[in-house]
C-alpha cells in the first residue's frame, strides 16, 4: 500500500513535439508496484496544450482543476471542466487544451507501459 500527495511529486515539463506549457507528474505507477495501471497528472498553463496525437491504449481522465477542451479526431472541441470524466479510446486522435485563465489539471489513468 502507498499514499502520496500531489504537491510532493516531481513535476517535469512535457517536451514532446506539439506540447506547449504542459507539465507531467507520475503519481503512481510501476515503481510503486502497480501491476497494470499508472496515474499521471497533467497541468496545462493558460493557453497550454498536450500534443495532438494517438496511441494504442485507452486513456481515462478526470479533470481536477480548471476548464478546457478535449479535441477529437475531427478537430471538434468538447468542453471539460473540474469534476468531469473523459474517455479516449485506443487509436483515437486527441488533444487537451487549456481554454481558461487558470491552471488546468487532470488525472490520466493509462496502462503502466504508457508511464
């Protein structure tokens, strides 16, 4: 068993092409003994976004702070805000964007191989 506070987890800048003003924290994962799922937390500064990308595994997201949008394969923006859940299917092109004036934070649950 393990517990950890978000403010105690190292934060690193997302340097993948197409990302802007995005930070990542690995809350729980393989190093903690998690056999299948990892929890990551992404923080997007105002105007920031994740890359517009695809991958073979699903994402399960929970917005914990702020407001923004989830962009789908057609470029349509789906508004999301604190308290919302979002599911991104495998191989579905997507991007998160911070559309508000404050930080946008979300938990991202993925298979541990996608840490």
